[in-house]
C-alpha cells in the first residue's frame, strides 16, 4: 500500500496481515485520537512476514511521533525496524510481552486477579475452591499473587503445575477432584487449540464449570468468559497515545487493563452443571450461547 510521509507529530497505525478483525479497535483509536488532537494526521501500514520488506515500508513512512500497533505481533515486527519511536500496543496477552519491547506499553487483556475472582463469586456464589493449571514461570508468580488475593476474599485457589502438555491429563484429574470451578489463565502450553477439547471434556465429566479465556472457549463449552470491547480498547489506546504526544514517556504510562468488561455465557453448560443463573446476568451478557 502507499504510505504517506509521516511527520514527527503524526501517528502510524500498524497491523500485521489482515486487519479486518481489528477494524473496530482502529476505528475507536483514530476517532478518539483525532478528536483530542485535531492537527494530527493518522496513517495506516500493513506489515508482512518479510522483515526486509517491512523495513522498506517503514522507511517510506520516515519517523512518526507515535506508533499504534494493533496487537503484540504487529508491535514485535515494527520494533525490529524502529527501536526509538514510542509504541502503544492495542492488546497484549501478558505484561511479559510488553516488557520484551522496551519502547512499548499498552493494554493487557488478562484481567487482574481480584476482578476474575469477583466475577466467580458473582456467577458462582457457592464456589469456594478455585482451580488453576499452569506451566510457565510467569504464571507461577501470578498464582502466588492469586492465592493471597483469594484468601482475603474467602476463597481457596488450588494450583497444579503441568510442565508440558503431556502432563495435562494428570493435572486435570488432580485439580478437578478438589475444586468447585476451574479458572483458565493465559498459558500457551496448557490452554491452546490443541488442548481445548481435553480441558472441556474433563470439566464436563466432573460437572465442574470452566471459566474460559474468550468467547470461542465459551462457544465450545466453557461456562463463561470475560471479554473486552474492541472499540473501547481503541479509545483507551488513544488516551495513552495522546499523553505520549504530549510529552509523557512510555515508561510513565505503565501497563493498563481493559476499562470495560463484557460477559459471554453458555446456557447449555450452566444447565448441565445444574447452575441457576439470574435473568439479569443473562440479559447483561454480550453473547449468550445455547
């Protein structure tokens, strides 16, 4: 695509591959940023998997004052050719992803421990023992924090570590024998497309509800998931970007979580697990799967 010459006060939106799924986020970002900064021009660049081609494309754009990378993949690609321009990342899965790019910050879509446990208490008020399966060292630190938070909230968090996907069946059998609900946390080894069927089938057999990571997990059989609104995330990114353009450093902004939470619910799973969900809860859900 043709790329306009970007001035030091202008903004470059970067996508990797097809950006259609991120269109609402880009729309929210652009509209909000241009409203806050009327004299700023916003351009868009689509990157490929060819780093040399990306370098040529970015060279045409010269040096923008801010880069908005729609997701971590785009941020990683653009950081390889631009290590000095501040980058706001639309969505990242974890803080470690953002820490891997020194000139970037953004929104992490893993909700804080307390937020996740608050929703468990709201949807499953009888649940007292929350299970988690994890593999990575990063999630080990998350588990330590979660156990302290759970105890303060009158809950017990029972965590089982599975070093590889081969350990998953044993970890599932162990944790599901001791908990009232299984909470999914981002973990590329334990929770993936390859392991989804095993996790959901195990929770079904025990009638232990599983809290999924996204609407796709809920559609497949998880009880519910907390989701984020793409346009709202884009607006949140724009507020971060405006601060950078106003002179704030990337480091001073810190990492943020989504400010708006949307709920996805699977009614069939609730019925199968003999759960009574309120009509209001169902009415407030973003997506309801039957």
